C-alpha cells in the first residue's frame, strides 16, 4: 500500500490562495449576519402573530418591516475586518 501522508511540515504544503480565502470568509460573514437577522425577525413575527390577536398577515408584515430595516442598518454599518 502506498503511503500518501505528507513527509514535511504542514507549512510546506500547497500555497494558499488568499484572495479566494478572503472571498469565502466574507461570504460566510454575510450569510451569518443576514441569516441571524432573518431568524430573529421570524421569531419576533411569530411571537407577535401567535401570542396576540393580530393574526398571520400582521405578523408577516412585521417580519418584512423588521427584515428591511435590519438589512438597511446592516448595510450602513462599517465593516471592521482585521
């Protein structure tokens, strides 16, 4: 059987593609940021529609409003990436 394990230290492996790495990292941060926003908006809208007499469509409108305001605020926020 052939041994395919690297013989040298990990630092001697293939060169990193740093632009692709940064692109993937920014995509991950964006998905995390906007995904969290929509989960929070959904939880608030569900609580509003289920635990009050407002109903489904009022909760849907609240979800859309919270999502739009959140997207606007997140796009205006400065990015602090080290």
